[in-house]
């Protein structure tokens, strides 16, 4: 039998566990990926060196806003999370953090983001960030997610905003090229998320969330993923055709897009048990190839 000293949690360990729980509320991996697209938006927005204070304040303000919206998502979804295997270990479900404390944390993150962006960046970015936080945390999470199987398509606009926010943080204007970046992520989001939804279909059905594989079936969802990956490839030509980027980006976009289509074709016509999650994984790789390619093309070519 283990002794009390072996099972006792030390104060240092308790603090680390609490910090880790709060960090998990912010969905750090998702925020990090979105901040990559925001940073690309910042660096594409100007030919001139960005003042370091503006760059740092912009990154901090946007990161806090995204983290706050993610925390609100945890709060709104905690009942559904308790019914799903993928989310059953989240901090609120397990009681590691109280709902009250999580709400205070979320409000603090969101308010800090608004203050930083308004004072140290610009009001346009602040207003757009408020819209993005409200769109994701309130409109998508509280309404769309449970109202329609097209939830991720409509709500995906909020998740597509980071490159625009990055752009406006530097220029204080909404530029058509920034909107092309938004469009890329907007079209990318459905096949990205539906691949995960196929893998977690039973979880979503159990939680009563009307994701597309639940309401329309897995085969229909696979078809939609394939169609969206084709649309994504066509959409990815626009930065090149508009003169925003050059040949290097185009080559990366074509190769990455064809790779995504390849996964979608196999998922539709020759699936294996793990292919849905592999497709989901490649969708992340796609985004992390295409956006840096835009930046490299802009910087070096």
C-alpha cells in the first residue's frame, strides 16, 4: 500500500496542475496555429520593418482575445464535453477549475485583449477582435453549434479572422489581400473539422450536437469534404492571380492542395479506420505549409 507521503500532492505540484488546467482552457495549440496565420497577416501587410512594440502588443492582444474566446467555449460546452470521450478530461468537466473561476478568467482575458488592442494597437483591430470573440464564443458556441449541421461553415468565419486582424493591427485598414487570407481559412475550415467529426461521430451524437456526420451520415460528409478540398485548391490560386504572391507560393499551394484532395479521395473511396484522423492531421499541415509559403514568397521573391 502506498503511504500518504507517496500520494500526497505537494504545494508546488498543485500550483503546476492549476496552471496547466487554466492553460488548457485557452486551447493553446489552436491559438498557436491561429497566431501563425495572424503573424503572416502582419508581415504581409507592409514592406517596411514593423516596429517591435507594435508587433509585440499586437501579438499579445490577439493571443489574449483568442484565449478568452476559447475559455468561453469550454464554459459553454462543459455539459456536452462530459458526454464525449474526446473532451471528458477537460478541466471544467473534471472539476479542476470551478465555473465561476473560469468565467472570471475568460472575462479577464477578453478585457485585457480589448484594452491592449485599443490603447497600443488601433481601434479597428480592437473592434474586429471583439466581433471575432463574440462570433466564436457566443454565436457559434451558444447557438450555431446546436442549431444546424452547417454550424462549422457559418461559424468558421470567426476562426478565419486572425490573418485579417494581424493585417489591420499593422495598417489600420481592411485590405482586399487580407480578405483573401480570410477566405482561404474559411474554405479550409469545413473539411478540416468534418474529418474530425467523422472520427468522433458517436461522441457528437451522444452529446446531441448536430454535426454533419450525425445529421446527414458519414458518406455524405465525405463527399462534402472532397468537394471542399477541390474548392480550397481553386481558392488558393487567388493570391497568385491577384498579384499578392508569386510562383513559389503557387507551387506550394498546388502541391499541398493536391495532397489534401488525395486524402479526401481516399477517405471517400478507400477508407481505413484511422484515415479520418489522418486527414484531419494533414489539414493542419496544409495550413502550416500554405501560410508560411505566402510569407516566404513575399520576403524572398
